[in-house]
C-alpha cells in the first residue's frame, strides 16, 4: 500500500486517485474447530482476515485498511459490490492492481507477471502517460 499512496500523492495534480476495495486477497477461513479450510497459509505476511460475507464487512475492512496504512482522507476508498464483485470481474483487478481510466475507458492496467509478482505497482511508462494529461 505505501507505494500506491506515494503514487496517488505524486499524481494528485494530474489525475484523481481513488482506492477500490475488492474481495479480500489475504483471507483465512477456518472451520468451527479452528482448522484451516481455505485462503492463505496461516501467518503468511501476518494477514489473517476472513473473506467478506456482506457489503458491511467489506466496508469495515476498507476502514481497517485506511487506518492500518494511514491513507489520507483526500483519497477515498470505495468498495466493490458484494457479492458480485463487479469492478474486479470487469477489469481483472484481483489481487491488487493499478488502473487508469480516461473518458470512462481503461487506458492502463498494471502488469502482473505470470508467477503473480510484479516489478512495481506503477512504472515510468505510466508516469510518462500521465504527464500528457492535465485537469
């Protein structure tokens, strides 16, 4: 998250940056006896959140994210629609990604490598693209 926040702060005069909280990427599901059922391995990066079961839970997790990473109020966090995940399903955002829209069209989507990693959340290429846009 810090790199996304840094990007948003750096580009705030060029574009409107917003965070959209989609389904929980770092979820951990257990049964009533505490046995692992689904999700990331226990203790992986210290994330052990349940998958959302309602829009309210997604909203609460977005607030947790905002607090944990000190996301400034100038960058709103919206939530994808539960349970349809319309934004994620439309643009293939999961687990996390940076997208740029212009005139309601997707013009840039961060690249995730085949192994699920990425070199950076954003690139010099994106910064050069945004240099051509001004509000």
